[in-house]
C-alpha cells in the first residue's frame, strides 16, 4: 500500500507510524539533502520538487544527495505542466467572490471549471483562484525542457485543466521536437526552471530564433 502523496507533515507522520511508503509533495517545501534524508527515514519513496526551484538547484541538490549516499534511494518528480499550485487557504475564494459563507457555498466552484482570474491594478493576470487554492495565472509549460532533465528527473507531472490539455499527454510522451504543442506560447510560463521570475517565458538557447 502507498500513500499517494503527503502534502503536510501530519500525513508524513501518519504514514511513518503505519509504515507506509509515500510521495513527498511539492507542498512540503523540501530544499536540501538533509531534509530528504529525514523524509527517507520516514518512508519517502519519491520527492516532488517545489515548483519555484530551478534546474540548477535540482542538479546541485541531487549532487548533494549523491555525496550523502542517498541519490538512489528515491525518485525525483517535477511539476512540468499546469497552473502552478502556490498556496492554500482555509477559506474558499470562489465562495467568497460570490458572497457565500463556507457552510452555504452550494459548490459554486463548479461554475468556474478553470478557476477565476485575478488581475493586478495594471490589468495584468497574476493568479488563478480555484476554491481554496491559489495558482499561477499562466500555465507552467516545460514541454521543450525535457531534454535538460536527463539523469535528473524520473517523473514528469502534468496537471491538465480541460479536454484540450488532456490531449497533450501523448505529445509529452512522444517528445517530437517539431511538435508545436511542446513549445510554450503567450499563455504559458516557465521561468522558475531557468532561475528567473516565474511569470517569464524563456526559450532554450538551441531553440532561440
């Protein structure tokens, strides 16, 4: 039996007490080899990197893990496609936007299957609010960065939000360089992977025009 994903330390402790292996969520904010070593003792079998970290950070962290003798003890997963999960709240933003209290929300989130957009004072898209979750406004897209993940990443996570993005799964698996679906467009971002601002859209040097 496997605990699908532990997103807080309470779940980690429950899994450890029950001797169940678990996936360490990006929400656990694990940034170094020392913490990964602790998670391994608790039963972690896979670690999902926090979404704001870069490829360089990941490479250094895994090198540190190799030096500590734990590199081969767990799988590494990254969040590679979808609106970035940034924060959680006890209060449902969707219900509040419709002036409903939590106990009488009438599941109004169903009216917004792709969440609600939040703009800055200048009218720039900043966040997507979906129930209690705050996500990035732009969709994170690392489709054309997968080659740079060789020897670093074992599992590539996609978080589709509609039928069209579900169709991307086959494209990500096949990895045809000329497939336009693998290249981020104006509605996408990928900055964190390149250690720049998260909302930015960067292209690998080999694909620059």
